[in-house]
C-alpha cells in the first residue's frame, strides 16, 4: 500500500511540472488517471476525487465533510501539486455530478465500471451461454451462418442444408429487416419466423433472428432460440429492456459508432432484467475509407475480454461487406480470442433480396469453416 501511494503521488507531482509541454501533459494526464484507477483498487476505494491544484486546506476539509455526510469513509492523499480523496463505501449511492460541483474539485472518477453486471469484477470467470444445445463461450465456439433474410422455404432449406454440412451449428435468417431505405425488402415477418423455425428443426439447428420492434418481441421469442439486437438498435433501450425480460439468449451487435463502453452499457440493460445470457458481437464500425463497408475492429475482441465475462463473437460479413476479405477477418477474429463467427451465406447471391454482395457461397463457407476449426484447435477451442 505504501509503495502504491508513493508511486501515485509521484505521478501527481510529475504531471504538474510547468516544464511539461501540452502534448506530454495530455499523455501523462491520461496515464495518471489510468494508474489511479488501478492503484487505488488495493485501498478498497470505490470512487476517487481529484482536487484542483492550489486548493486550500479549508476547501479540502469541506470536500471531506461533504463526502462523510453522504456516509462514506475517506482517505486523503496530499501530493506536491495535487490532492486526491478516496471514497470507501457503497458507490451505487454516489451522485458523481453533485461531487463535481463542489468547490475545489477537478474530477471524480469511479474505480469500478458503470456496467456492473457485465464487468469481470461481477463475474471473474467467462460466461457460457446456451443456445439450444449449442454452448457459446468458455472454449465453446459458435458458427452462425445463413442468409441475410429469409426469402422462401425452398431457399432457406437449400442454404441450411449446405451450412449444416459445412459445420455451422446455429442457423441465421432475418424475418424483420431494418433497411436504410423504406422501399427495400423489409422481410417476411411472421411467415419468415415460421420458415426459419421449421428449417432449424429439420436440420437440428438452433436459430437466431433479429427483432427490431418491442411489439415483435413475443413473436420472435416464440420462434427463435437466440434473439439478435442489430447495430442500429444497440441503444434502443426500450427494446433492450423488453428482450431482457423475455429471458431468451440475446446476441447484441455493436453499433456502428459505438464505443466498447456503449456496447457494455447496452448489455447491462439486458442483464439488469435478470437475463444473464448475452453474447456480444463485433460487426465493424464506421470509418472514412470506402475500401470496406465498415472497419473491422479486431482489437475490440481482446479489449472486451479484458473488461467483461460475456462471450464475444465477430461478424466479418458486415464488417467488410466483401467476400474476398471475410475469410481473413474471420481467422483474425478467432485468433484474437472470439467465441465464434457470424457469416452470411447464400447459394445465389445475385438473387438475394438483402445484402447479396457480402454473402459467401456455400463452397466458400465450407473452406472457411475447415480453416477456422484448425485455428480453434490451436487455442483449445472447438465448435
């Protein structure tokens, strides 16, 4: 503890030296915040208050008095240029904005993340989510495949047979399609759900499909084994709450402009309803380069693993939008620690009613799966 305090006060002093230029100051200021959150955890602090430089003793005493009046024990650490106050107690009762409004306070930093149920602190071991008979997470891999949209019973049957033979263990197909244009194919709705369910039963595969509206949750819950929340609805909090209450496993895709914290906070909505069965999906984020449909953020996989116990899969189909890039990105995702891969497959992409250009042919999918199995074996994980 003493060593931690000395190191902490060293950073507090160094980052406030007047000789440090602006760029270095920003870098060190970030580093101090990171170190503080890591170091003070050994002191059992729940929240730390960083006071402004030059704060008076009376202001420090006032901050301590206010904090203690809220029911917290405090620990004051005085550095050469900065002083920090550690709060010990139930952090769920802390009003961060109220503390920031106290005279002399520079910043208030929670030590534990806001996504309490999704965090590793809440569940140190990797979670395993059961989707029908398929287990996802903890060394068990999901291979999700199928067309972007359910188009007909005959086509669904043909594609399902091919992906099942190749090694897929979960069948996908969209019945409700959120499209950029209101004139594009919106899906078959309930009829599509029935076709997907019948096809999954025929090939003994659990099925996943997207829900786009809280009013459709009961119907999707009836037919699907895994409910997908798409990127466009990642922060549709009414929908997340409704799906959480269904108690059905949820596949939560990262929004196109969402941070990892945004994704985990959305997962928290589902978890807070008593539904622990959430699978996260990295499906690409918006970038400025038109070479790919999105930017495949492969680093998000190990980053999420360092923050959360929830299984993480990757969707290279939406991440790249290019069949020639999907295999490499699928391999990279699995090698980075993903708990599965989600790919779109169609037996005649030129006739597809949705996202045909990014679909793999069944033969291409079979080759990708064979390579993914080899990569999985290297890391002791199996489909």
